[in-house]
C-alpha cells in the first residue's frame, strides 16, 4: 500500500464520512434500523461503531505518542465496542449523523498533530496478529481503511434491504 500524507488521510476519512451521511440521509428509519440478517449489523449499528472506533484509535495514537512501550489495541469483545453497536435503540438518526459530521473536525484536529516522525513511532499491539506496528498503521488501516470498509458495508446493507 502506498504511503499517504496526513492531509490525504484526513481527506479520505472526511470523504468517507460525507459519503456515509449522504447515503443514509433521507432513508427511512425502518431501513436504517433493520438488520439484513441475524449475523449482520443494521446501518445505525455500523455508524455507531464508526463513531466509537475512530475516536478509540485516535486515543490509542495519543497514548502511543506518550508511552510507546505500552501495549495498544483491543479485541472484538471490548466492552465499549460492543456497547456502541448494542445500544442503538435510544439513539436518533439525526443525532448519530450530527455526531458523524462532527467527527470530521475531530479527525482533522487529531491527525494534524501527526508528522512523519510521530507516524514512525512503533509500539506493540495487544492483538498478536498485528505485532509491533508504527502509528501510521493505525492511521492507514484501523481508521482510513476501516471507515471505508464500513461505508461499503452500508451500501451492501442497502442492496440487501431494497
């Protein structure tokens, strides 16, 4: 994978968020809350996961900058991750979309503090599949790519629900 500049990473995340908001705006609440199958997330669950995951990884980046010797990351059973997708009944679509739009500014602010030296800082993940990775791995794979994959998931859901 080619190395992106921080500006490109910011633009990619913001563009993905814009596509999510544009795609979901105007869709019925029933469609947004319906799961295509028992094993798949609803669109609101996907968005709530993105709203939890991106700030989670940005916080990990901040921790690695200060304490690169400490472990970073989590597994799929981490409590906040699960709560984000399980507790969507009390969330309104408008509130979730506003939070998603606000996340664009948060990403820009956090990513703007990263320079090539910071991106190169390495730390070991709790996830043995990742091992020791530079901060750029978190930016590229766990934020930029992750958001894009979830946008694809939203589009797949819509194709299954229509």
